C-alpha cells in the first residue's frame, strides 16, 4: 500500500534519471549522425572520382557536351556538403550530451547533492538540450519495449499505444526522409548514366 502511494506521488529525483537516459539517447543519435556523415561523404567522393574517370564514356551521349559542367557541380556539391556537416559538429554535440549524462548520473548517485535542485539546473545550463524525439525514443525503449515503470515528480510516466504509434510513424518518416536525402545523389548519377 505504501509503495502504491509513493508511485502516485512520484519520485522527486526521477527527473534526473529520466534526463540522463534521454541525454544517452541524444548521444547515441549524434554518434550515428557523425559516423554516417563520414561514410556518406567518403562514398560520394569515391563516386565523384568514378564519374570523373569514366566521364569520357559519356561524350557520345546526350549529356556529353555538359560532362565537365556536371563534374564541377558535383565537386562543389561534395565540398558544400562537407562544410555543412563540419558546421553541424555532430561529434562535438555527441560528446557534450555524454558529459551531461555522466554529470547527471553522478548527481543522481550522490544523495546529498541531488537534494539541491540548483545543481540539476546548473548541469542542464552547461549543455545543449535534447530533442523531443530523443525523449520519446527513451520512453519508447524503457516503458513500451522493456516494460519499466518510470517516475518523475508528478508520478508514473505513461506511454500508451497511441503515443507508441505516433512515435513509430515519426521514426519511420525520419528514416524515409534521411534515406531519400542520402540516396538523391546516387539517383542523380544513375539518371546521368542511363541517359547514355
């Protein structure tokens, strides 16, 4: 009975645990972005090199007179994509999220320090915020998939079937969008070679 009453009241330090797990989710996502961006830029550079090497085969095709211009545009596209990805600093952001969740874990394990709510807010002020998607992904994994009961200050954090369905739809749309963006240059090159 006492345990049920405590669950209804919530866990005054539950937000620390939830935020640290959400920052773990953010860290993992940015690490994936960092790795994927390096792989994709390398693959596009190799494809561009292949296009340049075999471009003389396109001289007799409809795009033959434009091969050098297309090569310049593709080279500039790879250069611009490299600059944009460098500017997004996926690796640095991932490291900041890691530092944040480690600081939050230390705070959560220190009984005396976690009673001072200003420490929690000071940690959050030093690091970038996580996205709503990362929060939903953390809840989906912990509550929906693993069946854990998460408590914040208000009580039990719910994650019903409708919320899980919305998360799956958003995640699927993000995957489709990312796949389209990543394969667009490949489609462009395939169209060029098909025009031969």
